[in-house]
C-alpha cells in the first residue's frame, strides 16, 4: 500500500507537561487559517487565557505576552539588543546571543529550543499555588504538604519535592487547621480546651504524648500563662483592697477628749473614729491565722507549679534560713464579719467591727440567735361540726356545680336555634351508625372499611 508524501495537518495541538491539548477553529485543516508549518510554531500556545470560558481579546493576548516577556527578563540576563526575526541577516552582527533573555525573538519562523542546562531547570518559585477559584469560596490554594516528582537535570532519581511549601502557604494551612479544631471544640471553649489542664503526676500517657508535640507544648504553656495571669490579677486586686483609703486601727481610746480636751482639743483621728475593733483577742487571731495557714499552703503549692512550668518570675522568690524558698504575695481569706451601731445615734455613731464571728469564742451566741427561746402556739378554738357524709360527698358536689356552670356558660354563648340544629344532627349521626352496624351483618368483611 503506497502512502503519499503529503504532510497531514493535525486536528489539535498535543498536550505538554505544562498545558492540556489545544483545539480550536484555527487548528481545523478545512478552515484555512493555519498551515501545517504554522501549527508547529504554536506547539506551546495553550494556556489559561485560551482555555477559560471567556474568549480572549487581542489586547488580553498582548498584555499576557507583555507580562511573560517581563517575567523572562527578570529570570534571564539581557546583554544585547537586536532586531526581531533577523536571524537570516546576522552577518551584520545584530542577532541575540544564545541563552539571552530574548534569543527566542531572533527567528519567528522556526520552533524555539535550547540546549543550555539553565533553560531546563524547573522554576519552582513562579509555580502557581492557586488550584481553583469560585465566587462562593474564593481562592483555593494547593495543600503545602502535597508531594510531586522532582524534575530537572540535577534532580535525584525518584526524588520528591513539595513545590507549594512556602512560609505563607504553611501559615495559611496551619490557620485553617486550627480554625477547624476551634469550631469542633466550640462547645467546650474552643481551641484552648483541646488540651485539658491536669496535674503532671495524674495525666495519662495520651496527655504526655500530646504535650511532647509542638501544638501541645504551646497550648500547655498558654494555659499556664492564663492561670498565672489570673492569680496575679487576684493578688493585685487584693493589694488594692488592702491599701485603698486610709489604714484603720483601733483608736477608740483617743476618741474621748479627756479632762483637758476643752483646752487643747481632741487629737485628729477621723478614720479611726468611725471604726472600732471588738473582741480581737488571741483566740480570734489564732483562728484567723489557722485559716490563713491553709490558704498559704495552697498558694505556695500553686507557685511551685508555676515556677516548674517556667511562667513565674524569679524575683518573687526568696530563700529563708535553712534553704526553704517562699514566694512573696498576699494571702486572702474570706471571713464573716458583724457590724454594730449604737441605737439612736444614726450616722454619728461609730461602727463596732466583730471579725470572724464563726470562731469558737462567739459561735454560741450565733446558735442562740438561730434557736429561739420562746415558742408560740396556736390559740385553742372549737371547729365547725361536719358530718362524715358531708365530708365524703362535698368534693363531688363541688365538681357537679362546676360542670353545671360550664354548661350554662356554653348554652349562653350558642344561639337558641343552633342548639336544636346540633341536637338533630347528632341524632342523625347516631341513627346512621345503627344502620351501618346492621348492614355489616350482610356484607363481607373486606368491605367493612368502606362503610
């Protein structure tokens, strides 16, 4: 079978590692737009500009070519200028040097190719990291952990590379993962509740493994900082409460002017005039110090945990004689306090303060206040005589009376003629039910459901 030597023009431009196949009206042989030789010059024409849903304009193609020329100019040096498509006239020395940024413009009549190793190195830096774009989701980037086969003249055999693993992509990917975790744990407090706080000697092996990861260490350190900040805020608030205003000390003796008070006046002690401490003996102070000792033991243990976690300042720690370390601070404790005022004096009366009214010295007084000494009883009276029959049927009579009132109210709302019409309708319905029951005796059972 003989074959003609005539070259057959392909119907499409085959794909390449960088673009899909391309076919259009221009590549159809019958259209007469391009010859077979011209199709060869367009082997790398396909790009997103020609494959999108919107056909490009001549301006868009020129802008695209202008941008590509500028990009090539940034990637390769330009050492010489020359006329375009002037390769056949290079005897005058006006052609571009091989490997120059614009050596591909020396001849537009032959497909461009280069044997330079620098022209075959993959340019990972200009690789597009956007995989899709939509109006609903916006830009969608490739996963930075995606691995592809490494290529190029210096690539290792079966080597892998992560082309999308830029610092910006990794940060965005980590942020998306953390947002998903924060949404999943939103019911328990968000991302910060992913690692529940626990005592080191009681945590499970799973918690220990999580704390060894970077995210676990960050969450653990952040939790310690938050708890430490909470403790510092409490200590700061207690310090403000202790130092706010003027110091108040027992000064009830100075309150009296004395025998020579008329001549020299009374000593000025205005804040102490208003407050007088009562019943503050050794028993009360011992009781309060015992409560403070318990609170201080818990406070010291917390600070040891903060110091071990690395979130406690070194300057707050001091060493006692014997090698014991303690952290400076204020130990708070809540106590019930009672205030007294002289009757009839109003705002001119001083306030007597009785601290810690739950200590054993005054606890009996509180018990006496809670337990009254005199009890009141109900005055005797003669109840009304009620027979057993009335007790038995009184609730039934009340129910019947309630139903009668409801019936009377309903009859008043319904017009007179309407009552008779409804009664006649009910009678017809009852008669129809009776006839239906008699008819069921003569009709098979399969037809009973239609009655």
